[in-house]
């Protein structure tokens, strides 16, 4: 907020507790976008088939709608669209999401802040810095959970770097859908 940087927050539905509802509402009030990440974040259940995926997806969408009054149209696959769990069904999922006017997004720059519970601030910063200028319109992946305290601690420096490099901030609802290239799938 201090640096007037807008972002898109992909939410985990079962983490939108009564105590956190005000945060979700504040994200929207401050001009950020909200998307569906998952309800459960359990890859073995979420990706076992399309039915389970959409049950989880709908549960998260309904929880966000209950709290905010809006129906989110943005989505991010847990672990991205080319992970070994989702690959067998990802193309069908993306097509079906599109029929619901939902756009899915991966990232092209990552802070790698979720690789452990205490990734050093310098590592997160360096990970963003090394790939930032590879893209005209970078989509940067960072996490805001309680276990990612170093991410929030270094965020101001990352925002300063982004501005210094001549980029501006926007939300993904202003962008075209983006997934990892199919050639990356194993």
C-alpha cells in the first residue's frame, strides 16, 4: 500500500477463516484482484480427476463470493499448469474453465519463496532480480502465508527494484491468460 503497487492474490479457500475475511475484503477495496487458487491445496485429491478438481474449484469460488460478493474469474493451478499431477487433465481443465470465463495464470518470474519455511530475504530478492528483465510483462510469483515472513520483509525492496527497472504494476484481470508452454510438460 505504501508503494502503491497492485497485485493479484490467489486465495486458498479453506484459509479464508472468519478472522481473515476483513483482509480479503481489504485486498479488493485497495484495488487488488482476487483469484481462485484452490480450496484444499491437496494435490493428491485436487488433481485425481476433473470432477474432484471442479468440486474444489467451486468450493473456493463460493467461499470468495460469500465473503466479497464477487465471482472471481482468475485462477492459478497449485504448483503451476505443468506439474506431474495435473498434466494429464490440464488441457481439459483450461478449456472448461474458459467456458466459465475463467482465465488461468502461471508465472514467469518466481521468488522461490515457498521452497522452505525460511528462505532468506536475499535469495528471494535475487530470484526475482535474475529473471525480471527477461520479460516485457513479468508475472511474479510470491507467497503471502504466515510461513513466508521473509517474503513480506523483502517485498519493499523487490517493489523498488521493479520500479527502478521501469516496470509498472497491474492486476492479472488486465492481462491475457498465461500458462507455461506445453513443451515444458514432462
